[in-house]
C-alpha cells in the first residue's frame, strides 16, 4: 500500500476530498517525522511505538574485496507493534 492508497481510503471512508485527504495524511506523517527527528518516541495506542535508537560505530567488511571498513555511528528508527496490533495480525 502506498500513501496515495491511504489517502484514497480516507476519501472513501471519511468523506474528505482527495486533496484534503492527501494533505491530512502528509501533515500527520510530517508531524511524526518531526518528532522522530528530535529523537523522541511516537506512541500510537493500539498500533505501536516508533523509537529512535543510536547505533555505535562498528567494524564491517566489503563483501567484494574482503577489506575491513568502519561503519559510522548513526540513528535508526525501529517499530514495535502493540499487543493489540499483534493479535489483529495473528488472530
């Protein structure tokens, strides 16, 4: 499913215009991205948590050459589904 598909579902089920639905979805996603960029957690009851984690520098290797390289530290976003969501997906 793509963003446009979600916007079309909003259009059909809520009665918004297609442009309003697309704008609403874009606004919600921008709010979530902004919160995650600050390093904060996004908790959506009945759905799950989006958490920003810090990964430390680590050693890796180039699979083509076998040469060792350092992988830089970075932040990653992880998603942990809620129990309700897990039950919904696996009845």
